[in-house]
C-alpha cells in the first residue's frame, strides 16, 4: 500500500511540474502527465527550478532530458526543444559583443551569421559586425573586410531610414554609431578603392562624435585623396601635358589637380591639429607635416609661410567637400 501511495505521489508531483511549465503564456491549456520514472522527474524538475534564476543550468537539464527521452516526441520534448532554441538565440546575441571585445573575429562572424539567419533585420548584430571589420582589419586580419562592409552599409542605410537597434551601446547614440560605421567603411575601402573611401570618411567627420576629433580620420582622408583622385589626375597630367607648352586644357587640368592638393593639405592639417602634442603621435605628426609641406609649398610658390597658422586653425574651418 505504501509503495502504491509513493508512486502516486511521484506521478502527481511530475504532473504538477509538467503542468506548470507547459502552460503557454496567456493560455489556459495545461498538459498533465504521469510517470513512474524518477530520473525523468529529477531532470525536468532541475529544468523548472533553474529556468528563470539560472538558465544555463536549465539549458543543460533540457539537453539531458531530450537526450534521454528523445523518442517520446510529445508536448514536453516539443516545449523543451523550442525553449532551447530560444535560449541559444539569446546566447548568441550575448556572446557576439564578447567575441568582438576579445578579438575572436572568426567566432564573432560565425555567431553573427547564425543570428542574422534567424533574424535578417537584427540591426544590433549588423552594427557590431560592421564595425568589427575595422577592428579586425586594423589588427592585420583582413579576411572579413568584404563581409563587414556589407554589414556596415546595411546598418547605415537602416539607421538613416529611421530604424533603431535594441540599444546603442557601446556607442553613445545614433550620431556616434553612424560616425563609427562610416569611419569603418572608409577604412575598409581605403586600400582597394580609395576614391570610394572619401565620402564615408567625410561623413564620419561631420557627426558630433569622438571620430570628429580623431587624427586618423583625417589622415585616412588625406591618403584617400592621395591614392585616389590625386594619383589619377597626376598620372593623366603627366601623360598628356608634362614638358609641353601650356594650353587652356593643361591649365584647367593643373587647376583641377590643385584643388585635390588643397584637400590633401587640409586633411593633413586636421590630422596634425587633432593629434595635438601627444608624445604617442609625435612620429606620425612629423610624417604628416612632411607630406603636407610638399603639397603646401607647391600651392604657395615653394613657400611654407603661414603653414603653422593654417594647421592651428584647421579644426575650426568647415570641412571642404569632395571635389
């Protein structure tokens, strides 16, 4: 008699546990089940007890249950399968910024791909993966450049269209996010398509953000002008007009080249001004000043008069547009 009572109590206990967990939110439907299996009771109870206070433990209990009772194919295995899938989705979202912060970029992009396979328009992941491309590439890991560019551009379009992520952090807000994403796009296109890097770098520098005060923003802009428009126009001028009498066409070509030189001078001046007197940037400042001086003197009759004043006032002047 005592054995029968004990079995009955176990069945009732398990039915209560099952019934509690399988009541869908907003639903009055409760599934009940009786079982004499003490292991099944223990595993499911471990899941129930930890689902809210310790979901990682609950997740392992759910795995244990489905491993042992996978042949049941009932509402309980169905519920646990769905709960695990939801937990895994949330876990991927939690892990993505951790992977990026730890510079585990392969794991970050693998995890991000899974997140976006489930939720193609999940803006937070697109932002994180877009900027992570800059972090990876600046650490000499360029294998994610193309993928990161796609994410960054998609995120920029979405934000400019009025969409907002679940949170702006680690950035300070909308403008800060757009500044860093445009900076990333500019950096990631600088080596292969320097002319295409100019617009995003200009945009990055116009938002009220730390990017606006960062020397590298303007250094990259100078390099983009040098490697893009200046290189193209200079090569064309050398080919068509070098060592030949001046003509209206050659004069116009030289003036066009001069406008780009002025942009290079301006960008270097901003980089130097933004760097200030930080000892860490001293070597870079010397290099930038040397480059700037060559262009400045060409545009000022081989004189560098006024160059220091030009640098000092650089950040107070409006940023000139792309020619």
